[in-house]
């Protein structure tokens, strides 16, 4: 009996992994690419955003902001605002993680 449960678990896991790849759920390549572009476009539409990348087959959007225009507190609000905009304007399977990246580099030379 235990062997059957393990086998069933393997099939469920394989189905979940298989379903995560692009096109697995009968989504055409064109529609998949359009959805990724739309995710990036939504994120780029916010002030202070320099670049946005849809990664992990569209399950995450990484947003790079201008550190001079967006402070730490604003980056938290920005992530939430982007999530709300995606929820209101797009149709997508599962959930999408929004990661806002704000980088400050301090460089000095000792001579």
C-alpha cells in the first residue's frame, strides 16, 4: 500500500513540475511572451522604475528602480502598487512575486 502512495505522489509532483513550464497548460508561445511583456510593461509604467524583468516563467517580476528617486520606504509601496495594478489588469495562473531592487553604491578612493 505504501508503494502505491509513493507512486501517486511521484505522479502528482511530475504533473506540478510539468505544468510550470511555458506552454504546458495549452498556452501558446505568442500568448506566453505577450503576458511576460505585459508584466514588464505594467512595472515600467511606475515613476522611478528604470527596468523590469519577468522571470521564473512570469511568476516573478524584478523591478530595478532609480535609487535617487525611490527611497527604501517608497520601494515597499511601489511593490504593493505594482501588485495591485497586475491584479486589476491581468489574468494569470497562480501568483506573481514582485521584487523591487534599489541599489546604492558608495565608492571612494584612498590615495
